[in-house]
C-alpha cells in the first residue's frame, strides 16, 4: 500500500490497525501451536475445551480480515470517517 495519508488521524488509525493485526497474529499463532500439539482433541486450555480454542482461533482470523479491510478503507482515501475509537 503505497498511498500517502493526508490526515494525521488516518495515519494514527492505520498504525493502530497494523499493531492490532500483529497482536492478533501472535495470539492466533500461539493458539494454533497449542491446537497442533493437542490434535487428539482431548486436552483443555484452562477452562476452554479443544473445540472452544479452535473457535477462538477462527474468530481471531475473522478479526484479522476485518482489520485489513479497515486499513484498506483508510488507505484508499476515505474522508476521515472512522467509526471506532482508537485507544492508545
């Protein structure tokens, strides 16, 4: 994405989205590693069953896609309308 952002707010938003996506990737990677090492489906992770952990991984993957979509929206010239609050 080689697009110069016109607004500092957009630049901050894209930066936060990229950081959030990286965090989701790391967490998802840890969960996936756990799933691979417990592929028999009989182990628990704390109070979560194997299938619950698998559902969490699927939800994280959906969130990653949503974040990429939001970043693309910002990079493709939205008019500065951001519907979520960015917390730093």
